[in-house]
C-alpha cells in the first residue's frame, strides 16, 4: 500500500507540474522486447514474456511506473540518461507492478527537447547467472505426475487448434476435464531421483513462470517436502478464460516468502489442482514453459 500511495503521489505531482509548465519534453516507450542473453550460463527455454510495465528513471530520478506502451511528459531537457526497469504484474495482480529481478534494465542516453518526443523500444534479457528448472513438454517423459486420487490426467499434445509458435516448442501439457474426470491433482517430480535438480534458494528471489491457455481454473502451489511428509502451500489461482476468447497468457508467481519460510523443507515441488466448474460439462487446461527461476 505504501508503494501504491507513493506512485500515486508521483503521478499527481507530475500532472500538476505539467499544467503549470506547458512546454515539457516527451518520452515515448514502446512494448518490451525480450532477447536471448548470449552469455547465459544456463538454458532459458522458450523466451516468452508478459513484461507489462516499466519503472522509468531519468538521471537516476524516478519519473514513474507505467504500463507499456506509453508517452509521458517530463520537465527536463538536454542530454540525459534513461533507465527503464522491466516490471510484471506480481502473482497476476494488476495493482502490484514489481520490477522483475531476473531481467536487466534498459539503459540508453537521450537528448530531450521541449515539445518534442523521444521514442525508445526497450529491450531486456535475463541476467547471465539466472538459473532455471524448466518443464516444456518437449520430452516424451515429462516431470509432472498425476496424483493417486486424480480423476483426470495430464498428457502431452501438439493440438494445432491451440498451438502458438510464439509460445510453444513442439508440444505442451493438457488436462481435459469432464463430468466423469472432473478433478485433477498433480505435481512436478523434479527432485525424485535423489538429487536436487531444482534447488530453490532461501532468502533470495524465486519465481515460477507459467504460460497457460485455459477455460477452467487452475490452482498452483508449492510442496515443501522432508522425510516426515509434505506441506502443500496453495499459491495462485489461474482463472479460466471464456472459451470464445481464450488465448495463451503468462503469469509470474512470487515464491520467495513461502520458500524462505519453509525452514524444515529439504526440497520443493510444484502442485497443480483443478476441478470442473459447477454447471460446466467440460473444461480444458493447457500449460507450457513451466519455469522455476532463481539465482
């Protein structure tokens, strides 16, 4: 709430100053472009993104936080350093626009002129030391297992009616719900071979990225596991879309608090749960590019 109030004050003051100073310079910012980092130390998988916002600084002074694309007036002119940080809707919440800690800021020098517009297209890439655990369904044996009490199953598909070349490799995962198979319970199996393939760090930033195309709600969670059992921590519900408008979307789920607070956990897995909506006869959940992202 403190951050939201602060940003509201910035926007209010900016608007007031522009009214009293009718000759601002203008900065226009286009949509973000996510590029591959040629120095990446770990495979990144498909480079999909939903970088929805930008924290904008001129000469290290915060101008504001804006949804891209946008055009904003500034009461400055001359040679300046422009720095733009890529931001996402944290946990899918529009009011929480957080700088994504794994993506580099866009930095450039600009020349501001009163009543003229400087246009930039910001580009970013993952920091080279960013680590990933990825399930992209490209292998016939994928690392998600159906639970013993699950009535539906997750399968691998390349359905051309859903496939999107900008999102999917060759395959993606699917859960089909109907009146008989009306419940899905499943989880990843990343660390079930006795080694920590997905070693999520405590006290640091940790995120789960998911691309999804779904007409049913899907509840994501994180399992904190030790020799005594497991604790399932539900995190974020991905809401189903109307069947006539469904499209591939992306969400960034913040895991730091749960991972850091699970002090007795020896390792973690991700859980996925779904139920057929009341009154519905069918539902379809497609997911891809499931990524644990951390340093």
